[in-house]
C-alpha cells in the first residue's frame, strides 16, 4: 500500500496479479507442488519456508530465488483453547506442546524444518 497510495491502488494491484495466476492453490505447499513438480506457472510467490525447501530438497539449482525489498511477516498463531482442551482432557498435552515449540530443541526443529525460528540462538546454531 505504501508505494501504491492506498486501499484502492492496493486492491487494483492484487486483482491484476490474480488475473495472471494459472492455478490458485489452497495453500503454500500445494502451490509449491504445482510449480515445482507440475511445472505450472512462471513465478511462485510463497512462504520463506517453501523457498528453503525448494532450494534444499526439490531442485537446488533449477530456480532463481528473489527476496523482495519488502515482505509480509506471516506468523501462525498457536494457543491452548480452554474450551477444547477441557472438553477433550488434553490440557497438559497441549501445554507441553506449546512449551516445546518455544524450547531450544523446538526452535532447532523449526530451523531444520525450514521455518524461521523466533530464537536467534537456534538460527545461528543451525
């Protein structure tokens, strides 16, 4: 919105962008599979974790990766939902899982799974 000048210009840009999309997948992994394996599309706009997976797992030398000068931080929220864990009796398991996500081991696992960790130490170490 900054370079375009507001809501209307941003909406017009997104509409023009979407007119060029041959397959609008339901998520990042499906879009990656369509682009990498089915070779549909000229450009893949996706999450950083998908880019890392493409360059390290699928086809390290086949694609040019371009990081834009501006980006969107897309974080997946996680939480313990009282109503659900109380009904299912899984509060301790859910709490343990959340604690593990933010632990050193959990953050290292995030790095090895091509996700950006919140821990700078884990990022440097891995």
